[in-house]
C-alpha cells in the first residue's frame, strides 16, 4: 500500500507564517471593492462585523482542529459530525474557496507587476507567477513554510512602511463625508463579502495540522497569534487607505500604491517601494493557499472521495498531483479573468459555506461525542453561537449583493456566478451519487481513533 502519511515538520512559528501568509494579500487588494458598496464608514462597519466573526470563529475552529488534527480540516470535522456526504460537500466548499482564491491573487499580482513594469503584460505576469509557485510547493512542506514565513514578514514590513508613510497625509474629510455611509445598512451588507477578504483563507492553516509536530499545543498558539496580527493590520490598512482618499474613484487591484501615489505623486519612490514589498504579500497568500488546496485535495482523495492518484506523494512527501490538477484549473481561471472581483466573490462563497458547516459540526460533536478529547475548549455555546449567526448574515450578504448580481468574465463570455456555483456543486452531487461510498476509508483509519470500530458508530 502506498505511503499516505505527511511529514511532521511544522512548529507554531511556521503555522503563524502559513495562517497569516494565506491572508496577508487581503490587506493589499480585494477589500477595497467594498468602498463602492458601502462607502468608507459602511465598509468600516462591515469590517468590524467580520472581525468579530473571525475572532469567534477561529477560537471555535481551534477546538475542532486540535480535537481532530487532520489534513482534511473542515471536511474531516463535518464527516465525523454529519456523515460521509456532508464531509464530501464541506470538503468541496473548501476546494471551491481555495481554487478560486489563488487566481484572484494571481490577477492582482500581475496588476502589481504591471504597475511596476508596464512593459510586462498583466496576463503574462499572472500566469507565470502562478505556475512558478506551484513548482516551488513541490520542494516539501518545511521549505515551503519557510518561504511562506519570509514572504509574510516582508509583507508585514511593507504594511508598516505604508502606515508610516500614509499616516501624516490622512485627512478626516476623506473618511467622514456625505458619501461615507451613503448606502446605509444596505451598503454595509453589500460590503461584507469584500470585508471578508481581509481574513479569507486564515482557516486554511488547519489543513497543515497533520504536519505540525505537536498539534494540540501548537495549533492554538499559531491561530490566536495569527488572528491578532491580522486584526491590527486590518485597522491600519482600512483607516490609512480611506484617509488618503482611497475610497474615491474606480477601485484598482493595487489600492495601496495607488493611495500613496495620490498623496506623494506618481514619481515618488514610496508607492513603488510599497508595490514591490506588496508583491511579497501577494506571493505569501498565493503560496500559502496553494499549500491549502493541495492538502484538501490530498485529504479528500485519501479518504476515498476523489480519485486515488490525487493522494500520491512524491519522494519529498508532497502530494504532487493534488498540487498540479487544482493548480491547472486556477491557472486557466487566472488567464481568462479580466478582474479579480468575480473570483473573490466565488472564493468568499465557498468560505462562508464552510464556516457555517464547521460551526454546525462543532455543535453536533459537542452533543454527539462529549467525551472527545478537546485540548482546546472554546466557551460554549456563546462563542460558536455568535460565529454561526454572523456566518449566516455573511451568507445572506454574499448571495443577495454579490453572487446574484455578478458575472465571471471567462473566455469571452460573462457567466453568472450563480450558474458557476450550481454547476460545480450539482456535478459534485452527481459524482457522489455515482461514486457513493465505494472507496471511502473507515473513520478509524482516517482519524486514528481506537474507539471507532466502524463508520456507523459515529454517523448514526
């Protein structure tokens, strides 16, 4: 039988680097589309709601990830709580999030490169950077995590430079004016999908749980320090950009250099410097989410949900096919999309579906398996309850104001996002109906639980 055990090589600092790195590009682009929806204050309120959500979610998620340290992450939690089909659908929601997020980030990376070097067409830069980091991930998780940590630290340094350079030029009139809350609460809800981009994919670090040396101790440390880091960055990024006038005009895929250029002039070195360092943030997220989607595809394949070849490991213990196949889909999307906006919305939709199902899994597991070892226990039911309620509000906002009003530019066609979603999950349901449980491994093998003797014992 082929070896399907991932190598344990990660410490809390690596987990912090992966979790923050997966998200850090959200400080450099994407969220600023929310200015069009809610205005400066409307987006700020949306960001506050989402910050509360992620704080409560991550504490709840830490309970799940330390109780069940599995590369499948949410798929594993949902399978144990709600059975094989829901485990499959939850895993697909994660893949949906993680397959569409990298091309969105790659599009923005290409835009940043084009801002710095106009002679390089955006599309060439987009595709080249995506393929390069798929190849980098083939070297092994510890090397990949080290690259991730270095890129993350550089991105944080870039934000510090941006805050320091931008703060003296912040004008309150740019933040508080007649357009600041023009959309009212409708604008706030419409801005929520873009506020999520400040934190999107943070939870993906749980998919490296099997590769953490001491998951019960290290995962909470990595997660909690990571979410605190991102909260501080979000306050600074939103305030400085709005104060520099970044809430005015057409949103760009490089809002930070654009805001500094407005303050210091196009010829100033500062916008260029932030754009250069900003590439580190985009690269960190692209690199980190590639780690995430490969581990999710690997785990779904190893469990028997997806074709077996996706769980094969190369000589460096890397799931190479799980890197290459979803990556190829992402490259096609990145090369075909004109703007990151639609890709962001698709990724956010997958994330919110996963958030809801993960919180439901926590509630079910608390009742179903009260004796399950929980090295980290969240304050129950208040904290996961708040997370679930806010996740449902986020789903309402994403569907009403984004999914149902946006199309994906793809190969010359504008495909409504709701069609993309229905096709993806509809075909997945058909696949599961045909495939059934024929290849599913028993939960005792998946989780290494001595007390689980057969699938029915935990799924009844």
